[in-house]
C-alpha cells in the first residue's frame, strides 16, 4: 500500500525532526520533497499543487509552539492537510433498505471479486445479501462470481441461456424482491477500455434496476488515469461512490489522493488483498496515519477480532492458567494468525513498522513449522518432552524438514511455554493483547 510514498515521506520526516526552527528556506525545501514524493506516487498534478500550496501557507503562518519540535509541527500540518483532501462526509453505504447496488468498472479492475467482497462485508453486517451476475459479455465472469458466492454462502442470480440483458435484469429484480433481500449487488459488464457500447449497456442496466448506489471500481494502479476513467463514467451514469481495488499491491496508489479532489466522488471501500475477506471501509485518518508511520491499531484490532472467537480465547486462557498449553493449541493460534493475511501486511498496521521491502517476513517458514507439528503424534503434540532423537528423525522425514529445524522450533516453543507459565503463575494472570479477561 503506497510503499514508495510511505518510504519517501518517512525519510523526509526523519530530517524534519532535526530542524531547530522552521524557516522559509527549510519549509520550501520540505515542500519540494513532498511535491516530488506525491508526483512519484502518481498523484494528480492539480492535487499535488493544491496540497503543497496549502501546507506551505499554513506552515509559514503558524506560530511554533515552544513545547513542540518545529519539525513535528510541520508534519502535523501536512498530516491534517492530507486527511482534509481524502476525507468525506459519506462513509459506507446508504441506510435505505432494500438497497440495490450497481457495480461498474473496466475489465481487470477486480470488479467481480469486489462484488463478492462487498457481499461478504454486507453479510457480516447482518444483511440478507444477494449477487446478480449481470456481466453477459464475459461468460467466465458468471462462473467466477458463482464460485466466489459459494465460498461466502450468498445466493447468485444468473441469466438463462441466450437471455437478453434487459429481460434478465427485470427477472432478477423481481426474484430478489420475492426473496426479501436487504442488499442486492449487480456485477455489470466491463471492457478493456471505455467505449460507447459499454456505457449504453450501463445506462440500460441503470434504467431497469434503478439502483440507489452506483459504485465504480478503480484499480489502485491507475494513478492519474483513474481520474479520467471516473470522469467518463460520471458523464453517462450517476456514480455515487468509488471502490479502490488492489490497494495492497506495488501500485503507487496516486488514485486514492486524486479522484476525491478532482471528481468530487468519495472513496468508500478499499480492496486490500486477494482473499475475499480483504476488504475494508475507507477511513482517511487511518490511511494517512499508516502512511506517516503512525500505525493503525484500530484496524489491526478489528482484523484480529474478526478471526478470533471469544470462546476460543477463553479455552486457550484456561489451558494457559492450568499450564496445559501444548503444540495443538500453538497450531490453532498459528492458523488464526495466517487467516489475518500476509504478516508484512498485518504488521504494517503497527506504529513504527518499516514497511514492505524493508523487513523480511518469511511466510514459508510458518508453513514448515505447521508441517513439523502435523507430523507429530497426538501424544507428542500434547507433551513435546517425549520427542527424542529417533522421533525427530521420523518427524523430519514426514515434514520434509531437518532435525536442526525441529530442534530450533522446539527450543523456541519451550521458551514461549516457560514465559506463559511465568505469566499464568503471577497474581494478575496472563493478559491477552487487545482483549479483556
């Protein structure tokens, strides 16, 4: 997520914090670096110009407080300016129910996957949600949407053989009303590029469905080009909000900063990974905090809470207190951690994390550890002290690892177990992070 911009800004902030005072000269130098960083991230030139001018004027006109380092005060001004450019009064979906959502976008933007992600997000928010496969131009899209819907247990309404788009949409509209769904998401056709045929089909779909929300899916890698795409769509159809897909990739991500200011449309959601669960509400403050290296503890906690059940926590805590925490319990915890997504992405939510590419997180090593544990017998997982040299040879062969790897893992697990025993023996007991006992 915006790694290039994140790295450039944090390098700049490191220098700024060394300033003894803010002068017009060093402010101009900092503004120049900000301009170059934003342009390198493919932020629209008009937005770059406006942000830099606003930050410069505020920095020059702000009295430096004695209790705050000048560099930190400049960073705060820039931080607040970015939030102001990204923030929107509208967050999430309209409250009207039943709610019909028309998804549109170019081929390759991740529109069909986004439809399933949005459906799961709605389902988690206690909605009765359905998907309509209205992309008749690409047969694979119907198959893809059906497959994704089966993963999240959501109904799909698909066209019959050789059924025309208008007839299908009318039939699907009536069917979803009969099924009393609270949210219906229509995955419409896309093209490799904008053309009149695509826009006419969208207009037809809009006239039949009469959606309350029209959400445009934009690939985060489009940068400044994303502004032109949005403008072309809103000329033909009343787009109500944007979804930025593939926000976890190596894209420069300038679209996030460009589309809101230039088009006036709000970014409502972010697609943050390949998994259907990798989808979140767009919140300007959280994005800017992560960009500045301040972390996003709230999002981190939400991700953890979404995967770890309170019942599971209670069972694990009970085992810790009774000093029966074994490798089976360790395996459960590790799998919970893996569900949260790639570790480098997960740790990017924490304050001070260096960012992608600056620290190596070996997810393959976690798979090897899992293979080691699964190659043990139930008795060995319950009591690792039983594992002698002969057993290690068998485990190494079964897991495709080596005896030194097994020794290293068991040594580390023993250290963790001793630490757990220490905490469970204390008066306060073991405290789980982010959760109340």
